């Protein structure tokens, strides 16, 4: 009986690679769902096919994670400094990275998919992209909150 419990415990515990896989797999599926909902119900998001939206969700997830890496790296540079000046610089540097990354994301999507993925509207689709990304982040956080509540 004890051996059966040990085997069951081994099957339910995850190593770090498995945990990361599930985390990003779930995030990509959430992003895919959000992208397709916006494509279906909002005229400012146009995606040619489900397959393209899947690849776009993967590209978006990778670029958003890279943005976070850059933002955290930059913020860590200012955290070690003392004074209000460095706190203000940290805030503006982080804001600039997060904001400017949206232009990079738009260009990356255009480069990767051309006319098959389009964010339309004000500022050449920047506003639509920001709305979609905010919805993705909120949806990911909600799913993670639900996941932790179940534990």
C-alpha cells in the first residue's frame, strides 16, 4: 500500500521543466482564446485563420516574456541605487520599456504574419494591441488565481 502512495505522489509532483511547460502552455491557450474572441467580436482585430492566431499567440507570449525580462533587468539596475531620483528613473525606464515594447510587438507581428494579422484603429493599431494585451494579462492572472484557489 505504501509503495502505491509513493508512486501516486511521484505522478502528481512536477519538476521545474514540467511546471514551466504547463505555465506557458496555459498562457498560450489563454492568449489564443483572447485573440480569437477579439477577432470574432471586435472589428479592430483581424486574423486570417485559427492557425495564424495560434502562431500569433505564441509570438505574443514570447515577446511579452522578453519584455518582462528586459523590464526586470532594467529595474534591478535602479533598485541598487539610493534616492528619489533613481526611483523616478526606475519608474520611467520601466514604463518606457513596457510602452515601447508594444511598437516592437506590432512590428514583429507584421514581419512574421504580414496582412494575416492586423490591429486596426488609432495610432496604426497600437490602441487595439494594447487593449488585447491587457485583456490577455488579465485573463492569465484570473486563470492563475482560479488555479491557486483550487489548491
